[in-house]
C-alpha cells in the first residue's frame, strides 16, 4: 500500500456522510484508520494475491464501515467489523469472478506482496522468510485466511469465529490442521 493509493481519511468527512449517519467524528476515524489500514490491506493483499484488488477492497471496506454507524461500536468491535466487511467483499469478488479463490502460486506479483517498505510487520516477515510465503501459497484459501487472522493479525479464536461465521468449536481443529499442513510444507514438526 502506498501513500498515493491509501484512501485519505478526510475524503469521508468531505462527503458529509458523518452528519447523515451520525458516524464517528473525524478525529476518531483518522485514529482508527491509522491503526487498521495497513494490517487490513496486508490481509487482503496476502489472501487475494493482488495489490490493486486489495486497495480497491480496502477502500470499499472503509466506505461501507463508515456508513454503518461505527460510533455505536466499541473499538475492538470496530476492528473485527472492518475485517468482516473485507472478508465478505473478498468472497463476493471471488463469487463474481466465477472462480475459486485465487491460487497464489499463479498470482501475478504474488512474490512482491511483501516488498513494500510500508507494509505491516507480518507482511515484512514474508520478505525475510520466503519459504513461509511459498508454503502459505500452497494451502487452501480458507486455511490461509484462518492462519493469517490468527498468527499475523493476532485475532483470538472467538474473534476469528465471529469474523468468518464459523463455530469456535470447529475453528480449533481447522486451525490445528492448517498449522500442521503448513509445518509439513515447511518440513517441520509441530
């Protein structure tokens, strides 16, 4: 995500939407955007394998979020809600494109996703450990989503269950299997 491609937080205030929907004040929105935009973009870029798509979905995520009465949510709920919107938008994109989620081994520029100096720390880790990025590209998209949310974003099992619509009891074994598969691909034991 580059500074040129990031959506400016003041774009929303100029639109006058805050007055219409009783949304967050501009200062609160700017603070939330500063804390969440890079990790959210990194998640979208890593899972989709497409920087341009990640930027488009990021922009749409914040537009939808801003019109959803975010002032009535707790700060933790706001972050979870942003990721839920982004995940749903990504899934909608995959459905519209009449295909399965993107196979990152074939994604143009997938190897370059970690190259941005402004990327979130979790994305920069892929630059230092290319074998991790390569292994992640070989697991299913659902497994990649779960692993990213749990270990790159640090969401709890309960939060991931809320974001993905999975039951927490189903999530634990799914994450375990995904971790085990990733460890096998990396040639390590769990």
